[in-house]
């Protein structure tokens, strides 16, 4: 008979021949349910899942009590992502056969696909109830528990699976993944090793072990495991991504980029690989490329916090000025997605500081401290904002807290020294700068800051020596040239001072006060039109808060777009506290006096420069400059 021949051929592994005979059996008897059932089974071996569905559907029509036909059709429907239909079939099979263990297992798997982990766990428990020796059911239930982050419970199930089958590689692998989630790296590695001992071709185990070695900072071992994963499966996108991370950790950014690119080629929806490639490009200073990759990652996953942060970091570094507005927007997205990520507040505060949104920066740094009061740099960052507001006492208090938390950071002493200098505590400032140099004898900022302080004390030779040392230590850092320029200016060395200030703005275009000194020197040297054109071009580049800041007012006054009366008034009205108002008045009187002096109004200049000294802001460079100019006018 055709049916019996089909069964024999199936048992012999001739599935195509079996199907031919079952076709004949159906032609002879179109209501032969068993022929449809057996043809379905043969088609499943040939992965003809559409055929399986068609045959099992007919078998069920002929025999509605056939639970196995529902299970097969349910399994075939998964290949077409018809999870609802699959669920319905498994449920029908269970209704027909309430103790059908396989139907519970399979329905549990569908529920896992659909994210119903609790429902899946319930089905696996039923399967175990009907067959306590069902090793796979324990593994499946363990996976459901892991998905619910119940890792200890998952490990108990994996333990039971191993007890039932001590040579089951999947059970060891699964237990290793749960241990990995609990940061039990030693236990996880041991289980992955055991898994690979039973199945040396287990690509997922190599990949998982590579991830652990990466987390343990054993980057060479991690790369070796990812290499093995890729050798076994060259299309394993996650392994390329993992190897890229390990290479990036070794600062092999080109190699990392190559791996991330391969991962993306294998999986164009791999948001993590795009983000990681963006980060590697950031390290290579390809900021535009980094932004493009992070943007793609965010497009694929709008909830990707790290991609928002990495794009923001790239935006701040994009060019000489940085796209801080875009960065602030991205940091804001990250805050919205994870309001407890303290580092984002600190980063956004720094970006806001750059665009002179000092109130926003102050709020962000304060929030960072609220979330993590044990992080020294957050206090230092807030101190810098307070220093800008000339709340020097508040700045010193925050620096004190930063130093209490970390007494080894030289920059905290530098910042406190600056605040003490403006507070006219020159001895205390000197102690802080000296302490910074004791901690870090090569600290450029400490030499530059100490040089400015000595300039205020008219110790010009010592000041010049400190500033020159700063330049010598790092010729590509603006701070040393900035301080040296002020010292040279106060010694009436205008050409050298001009060169120094020009180096400052080329190295750090965000520094403002050197631009005003450039204007003064150029006018003094007979270049008023060129000086004003240069300053005006800078003023036109300012946006947002930068265009309305006090320093923008200084530039507008020097460039001739603000009257002296308005300028002197602005010094008072724009200060947020009496101390800031007084320092700004000191600055305003200096610049107004210098502008009169350069215009030939000696008497007017003397009056204003004396008013500058009358503020008694001896820690300001404008005060020092006014004293120098008045002394020169007496000669």
C-alpha cells in the first residue's frame, strides 16, 4: 500500500519519496487523516512549513481530536511569526490532551517570544508537573526566570537540569548566563568552560565567555574567545561587536571600527554596534562620523541613553566652538530617559557653562551633587560656576568639599587659589598653587595661575618665570600664554603680549578677555580699524546667552556699539550680587579709561582708571592693569 510505503521511506530518511507515497494514499482516500498527518511530518523534515500547516489543517478537519496535529501546526506557524495562531494551536492541544507536556513547553516558548515571561513560567511548571524528568522544561523555566531578573531562581532550575543530565552543555551555558548577570564571573566562566568541554562547537558559550573576560578587563582572552566564536560562525554579529569593544579597550580604535562595521553589515539593525563605532570614531576625533553613527543608533532605538550621551559628547567637540546647544538637547534626552544618571547632569552642566548659561549649569551641578554627594569633581564644577558669579566664598566652600573628598587633585587647589586671589587672600592663594605643584610638579594651570597672582602683586619677574614654565610644559595649552600675555602687557611689552594673546585665542577660541587685550594693543599700535573689525567679527559669532553676557557688553563697548554711559551702567545692572557688580565696575572703569586714553583723553582716562582702583578689587587683572597705566601716566 502507498501509505505503508510512505512510512517505510520516512523511516529510511527518504522524505521526498515518503511524501510521494502519501500523496498517492490521499488520492486513493482523500479522507485519510493519517496520510495527511504523516505527510505533514515528512514535510517538516524538509522545512516545508507552509505544507505542514496545510496538511495539519486538513488533518484537524478530518479528526478534530488530533492534539499532535495542533502542536505541529503551532510549531510551523512560528516560522511565519504567526504567534497568535501558534498560541491558539497549543492551547487547543492542551484542551484536547490536558497532560500534554510538549504542548505546555511549546506554548511557553511562544509566550517567551511575546514577552509574557510569567505566563511562560507557568506553562513550563505544568510541563515539569507532568514530567519531572523534563530537562528542557527546567532550562526553559530558568530562562523565563532570568528574563524576569530572578537569577537565583533561574540557577535553581539550571541546577536541576544538570542533576538530571550532568553532560548537558546547554544547562551549563544557561547557568553561566545567570551567574554572569549576578556578576559571579568565576562561576560563570567555570560553567562556560564546562559547557565547552561537552560541546567544543558551542559558539554562544565562547561569545559569553568573551564578554566576561571583557568585563574582567582580560582583553586578550576576550579577543581570543571572540576569535573562536567568529571562526565557528563568521556571521555572528554580536561576536564582532564584542571583539570591537575589547579592541577599543586596548585603544586599537581602527580595529574596533572594522569589527563594528562588520557587525553592522551582518545586522543593519544593530543599534549597539552603531553606538560603539561612534564612540571609537570619537576617540579618533572623527566627531562628524561619531555623530552620524550615534544618530543612526538613536533612530534604531530612540530609548538608547548611551547613544544620546555619546552624540552629545561628540557635539561638544565638533569644532573650535562645539555645538553646545545640540549637545544640551541630547543630554536633556538622556536625562528624560534616565533621570538618575548623575554623569549626564554633570556633562550638561559643563555644556551650559560653555554657552554661558550659568544658572542652568549651577542647577545641573547641584542636581549631580544631590544624586551623588561623594563625587569630588561635581563640587569643583559647581565651584567654577560660583566663581564666575564671583561668589568666591561659595566657590571656596565647594572646593573645600572637593578637597576633603579627594585631596590628591591638583586642579581643586588651583580653583580654590583663584577664588582666594579674587578675594585678595594672596597668601592663601599662593599656598593653594604651591600645594597643586607639590601634588603635580608638571601642572600647567598651577604655574599659570600662580603667575597671574604674582602679576597682581607686581612681582613681574617671578610672574613671567611661572608663566614661561607653563608654556614650556605644554605649548599647546592656552592657559600659560594667557597668563604670560597679561604679565607682558603690564610690563608694557605690547608686541610680545599681542603674540601671546593671539596664541591664546588660536588654542582656545572660547577665552574672551584676551580678545579685549588684543583690541587695546592693536589700537595702541596704530591699528584701530583692523582691531575693531576683528573684534566685531567675533561679536557677530556669539549666540544665545553668549551674545548677552557681560563680556559681550565689554566687546560691544570697545567696538563702538555701546556708549560709555550704558556700559558703566551695565556693569551694575548685570551683576547678580554686590560683589559681581563691584568687580564688573572695576573692569568697566578700566576698559572705559583705556578707551579714553587711546583716544587722547588723558584726564578722562585718569579719572576712570582711578575709579577702577577705587573698587579695591586687587585680585582682578583690570585692577593691576589700571595701576600700571596710572603709574605710567605720572612719568
